[in-house]
């Protein structure tokens, strides 16, 4: 092993992780722990408790009591605003520490953790943004439809106990996207981080307590999804599930919600297209943007990455040359090294899965331009795959249809706008898309025709106040903005006569 993350573990003072139930940290009921191995070095990073079914039940019941009997849902707007804004300040104060813990969790380089869309800063801004909705979103008074002397009113009330289930790839932003609107609305929460990114989430929860959150309002259960996660989403006292992850697990969440009609918000990934027209303002920059999304930082392990590049034939060679150039300069290694640009794949299972897709692409006739192999030598202990480009891809090939979640770009040629839109929409997903053109009318025309929830024109940026989510099998609902806040509320109608006559 050429490099090690152990000195950073010691510098950060990492300790074994515990559950948080009713304001108290504790081990699991049966003493079981998860040992986390670093994806770049295979070193043991640390351990944390695996919550049993009984632990999950304790956590949910704690959240239930805090909602039904505790002060948080009954606080005045000003008190909740104060706590959430203080938390935003604490996140900014501890940003370096949290970024280091994430590097120990999932191997995401510190350099990428400073980019706004995946940073602690955007998480703090999300909490600030939702704190601003607390005293602004209310109900309505409605005029009597049938005449008469009575009032018709609506109120927005918190939905109740929320199960927030997080993925491992972007814990800062997704923790904030789920907990900020839930807490702003007055809900209580049981949060389950991925077993591959728990240490930074544990610290984020500790800071919530420091910000002044009452006991039981947020509870933390750690462990694998198959056991801990399943117990949480199936618990009858949970009112709403917010889940980000794979489409397969998303279907299990929907099934779990059916028995008690739990409210559900899902973000389930994508196979997002980038449509690069011949009049793109800078074809080389468009290529590097697409290739960067599937190689830099998360190495393509991002739901919204533009993994299908639909490129006009007139600029195809230029696009491929620029994408290949970027692929050749991506650096790997110790995530604490500021020169490192990309992360390893999260575990051996994902490594094998990505390599299997690469083999499948070649078997089906796609042309391998670069990459396509696991890195060896100094990187042999880690789950590193070289940036990979496939050309001559048809949209019916596996690499163009299934979410690979790795550093693989499938380049599909097209001849005209109608064909590009048809290919873009020929997918079961609909999370994001990119459009590269200097023709403003075309840009908006195509944006209206492409069925995706988030579309960037000549670039792509995450913001704390805009809706995030997709069409089709990319999920249900939106995170971010007013729509997210409202998703953690229920509408209540109240009718009141103003006379002694019956309504």
C-alpha cells in the first residue's frame, strides 16, 4: 500500500459511532457493530453500531413522543428559525472537519468536497433557506361557495414522524435536503445514513443537538439497509419516508408505505442525457463537462451525472477528442491529497458491477475509446476504475440504458434535433439533462420537449432553493424550495359557521 488514511483518522479524533435515541447516544441492543473499510485503501476506518429492530422501534417511538407531546411542533416560528440558523452556522464552522470525515467514509477527495454543490456550504444554505419558509407558508381563507355566513379555512400542519434514508455519495447535501424542510415544518425525524457514509452524518447529528434541538426530535439509527433500513421504513408509526437511492430499493419503499399509507418522497437515479448540438458554444468544454461529471469527484457515482452524451455527428470527433483528453489527466489516490481529483468506487460489489457493464458494452459492439479497466500498481488496494468512454453507442445498448454508477460515458451520435430529443426521452429515467447550443430558441424548445426534472443549458449547477427531482422512474416528489417544505406538511380544512344556523 503506497498511501494510508490512518493519520487523518487520528487527526480527526474519529471514535466508534453510536445510535442516538431520545437525546442519548448508545450502542446497539445486541452489541453488534459494522466495520467500515476505506474504499481507496481497504484499511479499517472504524466501527459503528448496527441498530436492531428493537433499537429502531425505540428510535421511532422517541420521535413519535417528541411529535405528539414535545415542544418542537408547538414552538413559535421564531424559535425554530433560531435553531435551524444556528445549525447552519455550526455546519460552516465545522466544514473542514466534516469534509475530512466524508473522505474517511466514502473516499471523496477534499478537493471535490469544496465544490459548492457537494459541499458543507450548500448544506448550511439549505438549512438557512428552509428556516426562511417557517413563518411564510400557511393556509388560506376561502369565500363560501354556496353563500351563507361561514368561514372556510385551510391550515398546513407537519406530517409527523419522518424516516430519512440517505445514500453514501452526497451525505452533506442530502442530509440537508431531507432534514431541513422536515424540521422547519415541525416534524420529528429518524435518520438512517448509508453504512458506507455514517461517520460524517453522525457528526452532523451531534451538531444538531448542539444547536438546541430538543431530545427526540432527531434520532439516528445506523446499520445496513437490509436490516436497519427495512425495520425503519416498515415501522407503523412512521408517517413519511424520504429516500434517495437505487430504483430497486425505491420500489421496496413504496411497498412498505402501502400498509399504513405513509407519505413518500423518492429520488431514484437517472440515465441523464447531454444533447450537444453542432452549434454548441464550445464543443470541447461541453465534452469536458460531461466527462467531468462521470469522472471527477464521485467517479460517476452521482444520480444526476450526464452519462449519455448525445452528440451531433458534425462535432463528434471533436467531442471525443476533448473527452479523452480530460480522461487522461484525472488523478487518483489519497482523498486527503489536494491534487487528487476522483474517488474510488464505494465497495467491491460496485467495482465488479461497473467492470461487468464495461464488458457488456464491448460485447454489444460499442467502441471502447479509453479506459475500461481497474487501476493496478499503486492503486491495487482500492476500488479504482479508469475513466471510460464508449463511442458508436446505440441507445438500445445496455451501457446506454442502465444506470452504471461509475466513470463510464456512453456517446450516442444523432443527425437532427428531433432524433436527439427522441433518443433523450427513450429511457425509463427522467432526472436530469443538459443542452448545449447557441440557439436560444432551440435551447428552450428542446428543454420543453425533454422529459426530465432538472435541465441545464450550456452548464449545470445545484442550488439550495430550487426543486430537485425527476420524471418517470427517477422518483416521486421534489427536494429543495417551497415544494419540499410543503411535502412535509398536511393540509387541514376547517369550516366554521358565523351564525347559529346549520351550515
